C-alpha cells in the first residue's frame, strides 16, 4: 500500500483496521497515514492485526497517530509486569 490515508478508524475487541489471516510473503506500507486511530482499553483491537505465521512487515515513511486517550496506570503496570491484556497499534499474534 502506498499513499493511503485512514482517518478516524477504530478497531474493537478482535481484529484490526488491517487484518491478516494468511499471508505467506510481505506486507509493505509506504508513505501512508493512520490518523486518529482508536481501540478499546481491553481486547485485541489494533490498527494492524495478524494471525499469520510467515509474514514480513515493512513500514516506511508512514505516520501512525493514535487518539490521545488511554489508562496510564494500566499501561505502566503492563510494562512493569511485561504482560498485556490488550494489543497495541500493531499486533502479530503468531510472531516470535
């Protein structure tokens, strides 16, 4: 994808604005924008969500701007414990 703009996108409990089930190859996002993205505090909603196990992801010259609302305490606890009950803006479920 090149030169694509997503504005005011939202992803709920599971999945993403871009969802990859099977991709044996490369996903490349270039010179694009994801502006005002949001996801719930819990669940696995993400801007990009992948369950594929053999995917290369290349992100270049791309703006990812999330809504400025989150639970700072939950984030700090998750970082300290190295755990999370939710996904981030980009989530690869079956990656190493």
